C-alpha cells in the first residue's frame, strides 16, 4: 500500500498548507481527499506535488507491505 503520511510532514516543514495548495497551485480538494485517505492518485499529481514542495517522491509517499 502506498501511504502519504510523509506528505503532511513535508508540507508543514515547507510552510505550505492545504489551502495554499488549492488556491495558489490548483490542486483539487478531491485530490487532497484521496491523499488523506491513502487512495490512488496519478503520477501527474505526485510530480506536481514534488515540484511545488521542491522535494523527492520519498518525501511525500511511502510503500508499506504491512497494510
């Protein structure tokens, strides 16, 4: 299972809120909801988040075998 727990920590470290993602960067509330629920998102969305947050994929997503 892909888990996005690291995304919220990275956002906090970078000073970017969910509000800012939606209003300034055009990330939809639906995509944020999918990320909160660890549901599938597109590689386009992951790429966009990495660019916005200036980070690597492993800073926002993690594969977990145990779930």
